[in-house]
């Protein structure tokens, strides 16, 4: 009887330990931190994309105007 109880206890603790490994935020603070981090990452990506698009537009405009200086 005793080994069965010990096995049950070990399995229970293992299940609880594994369920604690989720990456989902649980508290309001964790949710806010997660939101701010993802927003910051998205803003950085959008900024880089905007810079790239502006540079490409500048290069195309200078190409159409046939300027000697093609750098933007």
C-alpha cells in the first residue's frame, strides 16, 4: 500500500511541476509586461520597415530625376 501512495504523490507533484512551466502570463503585471514587450518589438519592426521604404522611395525618385548623387 505504501509504494502506491508514494507513486501517487510523486506523479501529482510531477504534474503540478509541469503545469507550472507554461509561458502564459498569470497576473495583470505579467500581462502588461508581455503586452509592452510585444508592442515594443512591433514598433521596432515597423520603424525599420518605414526607414527601408523611405530609402527605396528616395532612390526611385532620384533615379527618375536622373540626379548624379543617388545616395539617400
